[in-house]
C-alpha cells in the first residue's frame, strides 16, 4: 500500500514537472515567434 502511494506521488511530481517544462517551452516559443 505504502509503495503504491509513494510511486503514485513520484509519478504525479514527475508529471507536474513535465507539464511545467512544456508550459515554459510553449511560452518561450510564443515569445520568440513574435
């Protein structure tokens, strides 16, 4: 049970980091395309 919970938290933290990186890349892309 604890192992599943820890792996779930790790996955969500990685997903949020990937999402943040994607947002940053998208914003930079919009700024440079101007």
